[in-house]
């Protein structure tokens, strides 16, 4: 029967096997295809195991680099919660036009503390329990309290930026820089409140 040239030629492997048995009867004709030659996942040497995705025990973010400044982060948490308490107390004694701004800032400080506590949990796997402060926070004179709060916010922005410069954990650097910008914005808002307050006193 005439073979169609457009059809693929069917190779007879039996003919190949008979030839192989005459040349090397003790050898396996297809050694590379045997199951024994294929490496199994559980048999990989330790050197290759460490190169597999997900095998690195220390994460690239919020890992050992962040652990080095854990005590600093905990200090920031306490400071943010203290700022929240101060602004809430100050809002109850502030002029009516300033109360909502102070309440908003208190909520933002609480948000900072929550973000820092979340970062600490990512680093340690353990929740942070803030210190409970007993007693009543009593702010002083209105303008003097704004002045003190302004300096604390500005210094807080600087401290966050310095801490960001002192760590190589990229995720923590991003978080600290964002908090630094927020603290500087708080300082600007406090300065605006002070400007308005002093302006009203000058018009009396």
C-alpha cells in the first residue's frame, strides 16, 4: 500500500528495543525516563530546600530588622494613646470652634496607636497591652496647652522620621514616614488653632 507523504511516519519502538538488546542487553534503553531518576520533593538536599519559595524563616517585612526597634515602637504606642487622652480632655475645655478639630486629632492619634500595635503584632505574633493610666488629665491654660502640644507633635514627626532612617525594614520605614507626616500635619493644625486663639485675644 502506498504511504501518504502528508501523514506522520509511525515509528516502531519494538524494532529499536530488539536492536538495543543485541548491543547492550544489561542496560536500560530509556534511563532518563525512569521514576527512580526523577528527584522527589522530599529527597531534595538541604541546600536546595532553603532555596524553595516560602522556605525563608525570616520574612522580608516586619521581621528581625524591625525586632531591633521593638521597644521604640512600644514607646510610640504609649505616646499616641497619651496624645489621644490629652486632646479629648482639651476638647472639653476648648472654645466651641476648636472642639471638633481636637476630637478629630484625638481619633487620628488613636488610629496611629492601632497601626503601631498591628505592626508590633506582625513582628512578634503577640498582641500589645497598653499601660492603663489612672487619674484625670488636667490641661493648663488654653494657649499654653496648644503651644506644648505643638512642640510635642513637631518632635514626634522628627522622631518618627529618625526612626525610619535607622531601620532597613522597608515596610516599617513606609509606616514610620507616614506617621511622621501625620504628626507634622497635627502641628500645623495646632498652630492654626493658636493663631486663631491669639487673634481673638488681641481683638478683645
